[in-house]
């Protein structure tokens, strides 16, 4: 635990361009622990599928995303991932309960609302955030369905985090800043 905490904090200072870090600290800690320690593991289904978890995550995530103005990232990620899963489900001729089962994971919702939307480590421009989120959804889909990686969302975010730097160069926009007492895009 201490190891992961040190890695998380250090990543904010080591992996940055200018004054912006590009790895999501929580994601960096998870991946570092998985790679560097033999005892680390992640259980994507640990939150279960109870409806009240989804309600709790959607409610708190919604309040936070309204505050930071990053609904576009969550919508792009979930929309692209859901569309890819729908095409796969249709192609394989499966019933739609399989599709809904794959999307009804509270872990996926938690990731989409809180991890992929970290305003300090994602691209600054709206179009860049949408492109970035779709790329993460595509890589997650490939890792999960063709390489059978159960922790695909974490690996996809980790692998594509450096893309933030390139997208910030291509589409320039002001960087997110916390503005206490005001609600907005920042």
C-alpha cells in the first residue's frame, strides 16, 4: 500500500510536460502495483451489480462532472464502448441480455465517471477529450474481447495517457483550473 501511494504521488512530478502531469495518478498506481509487485491484483467485478451502487456512482459522478465540465469524456467513452459491444453482440448473434450484462458493471461506471475524466491529466480541448476517450474505448474493447484482459480499462488508460500530450499540441485550449465557488468548464 505504501509503495503504491509513493508511486502515485511521484508520478505527478515525474511524468509531466510543463506543469501538467499526463498519467492519472490512481491508474498509474494500479498499473505500477500490478507490474512491480507479485501480490497486487484488481477485481473489476468487486463492486458487484447492485442497482444502488450504480445510483451512488452516477449521482456523485454526475455532481463532480457537472462541476468540472467533463461529461463529454464520459459520454464519448461509454458511447463508443457501448456501440462496439453492440456491434459485436449483433455479429455473434447473442441475445441482448449478454450485451446489457457486459455494460452493467459498476466498475465500468466508476471508471467512466471518476478515472477517465480526471481533469488535470486528460486533454484540455473538448474535441481532444472526445477523440482520446474513443481511443480508450476502442483499446479497452480490443484488450477485453480479443486478448481477454479482465483489467482492460486500466491498461487502455495507462497505454494511451501519453497521447494527452500530443492531443494538447494538436488542439490547444486552456488548461483546467479549479475555480472554487464557481461552476463551469474551467
